[in-house]
C-alpha cells in the first residue's frame, strides 16, 4: 500500500471495462484470462459515495434502550459521478453508448434499452499513483515496476443513470455522467491482475477473469478540447412550414444548450437473493434539450410562431453538431422533438432572454424516427484480452 500525505488530481486516472468476460479453460494456479481496461480521457471531476445507513435496519426489543444489533435488509447501491471535456465520442462509446451511423443502428442508448449483456453495464476503475508523480508519466514498464505504490478503487456492475452534454458561450463543451454500482472494492499495492469486482445475485464474484490497467496517457488521438464557437444547432424544415412555422432558429443568438438523457433504474428485490434480482430501466424515457438564447426581432425570428400557438404539437428534428477544423467530432440528433416550455426574462439594462425546452421520448432500441441519436467521429474501443496472474490477496467487497 502506498504511503501518501495527500492525493491530488495529478495522481489519478479513470478506466472502464466490460462487466464480464469468458475465462479461458486449461489455465492453472492463479492464471486467468485478463482484459485490458480502457482509459477515459479529459476527465476533470470524479466523486462517489456509499449510503450504508440507508440499507441498514436497527434491531431493538423490550429491555434495552439502545439497539441490540443491525442487519442489512437491502442492497447498498454506491453511486459515482464524473465529468469530462467532450471529445470525439470515444468516452461515450467506451461507456456502452452506441454509434447511430445514419440512424441505422438505432438509439444512442440501444445497448441499455436491449439490456445488452456487454453494453448495458460496466466496471469502473480509478487508479491512484504515488504522491508527486504524474499518472501520465508512467509507461507500461514503470506501471509494473511501481505497482506496490499504486492503489485502485474498483466499481462493479455499474449502470448509467444519467448522461448530459452541456454547451455554453465561453466554456469548453463537456459531458457529465452518473452511475450506480453494486460493489466497491479497494485494491492496494497493485494495478494489474485485479479480480473482477462485479457480483452475482448471491454477492459472489460473477466472473473469474482479471483486469489490467494499461499506462494512462493524454490520448493523442482525442481532440484537445472542442470549442463553443464550433457548435451549431439546426432544426429540420427550416424555411418551410413543416417545423414550428418554418423560421430559422439558427438565426437566434443561442447562449447555451444542454442535452439530458435520464436512464433511471428500478431496483427489483427477490426473496432468496442477497443482491438485487434486476435493475431495469424506468419508462418512459424523456430526453430534453434546453436552449437559452437572446431574443431579437420576432418578425424575422422563430418565436412568433410559438407565441401565437401555431407551434403546438408540431414535431421537429434538432441537430447539435460540434466540429473541429471542419470535421464533425460529435453530433446529437433529437428526433421527433416537441416544444415543452418557453420562458422570457429581462432585467434593468439587460438583454431579454428566452429559455426553450424541447423533449422527445425514447423509442425502442431500433426506432429511428424518434429519440436521441449519436454520431461520433470515434469508433468503439476494443478491450484487449490475454492471460495473467492474480496479484496479491484481494478482498471481495467492502459493503
């Protein structure tokens, strides 16, 4: 176990891997099938918490004022959240979202909708290296040589519960993710040969495979950051009468926009199972796009149609496109969107602003006419496999 006086951001790197993989047969001793986790890039925030008291019940009886003991009646569901600067979609694909090339492969969250065994959940690892050392200065050789100075927190069976992408004038576009896990394990003095932290219904390790964390880097193939001036928002049917009366929303001086994709899970318990029997998506799933803009002449803008009620339930497809050097890095398409609300405000000597909220409901995994679709420049990462040995005496769970 490493000895430190403090831990700061220079010491950290975040990785993800599939929850389970098939262990090769014929291996002896501590030899296992090993998978290399994939690093998430441009991460700038990370936090997690475990509410132990929420799953615990006191046992009391006549004869004693204080409790005589405690028991856990429900599963402890640790939560983790992290954020990163938006790139070319590599992080999103590593987290299990799908690329909707020309709307052929369906929703951005098709894997979650179909409860795909590989895409719907992930293991997440956060590596902490020695004090005073940049994590990005390590190589695979020095990772192995300095393993005793490294610690890892592993989160098993992680489901995404919320994803948001945020864009604003003067700020770097970013994404924020919230996840719910079934297990948290603190591994000390190692960064490879990590026993899979995911659990089965009985609270036991689901798979016998192990994980390796490759040396972290800055991600040279990933854009440094995307710029707010390269963000464009367009509406289907501009210039015609087919979408919200036809005026061009692109003429509005939009100041900020955010996409919210909620993926809340219902935890189903069952007699005889220590952990949740299932964690299923809650429906309907309403994706929202919130836009804040300065107002301008209504006669040449888009808002007079909404003001007079002619927009009503008219649907439109909204495209949010982010480019770098003329090449699209990420594109979101909110298909079948309707205008939910608008709010005008103005203060003394301030510009008048309007806040617009559009929403669309997620259809099935293969639905192409409504929902949220994702077209990134990146391709889905592969998780390399090989063989390796279990390192150290590792715990199963701390919760």
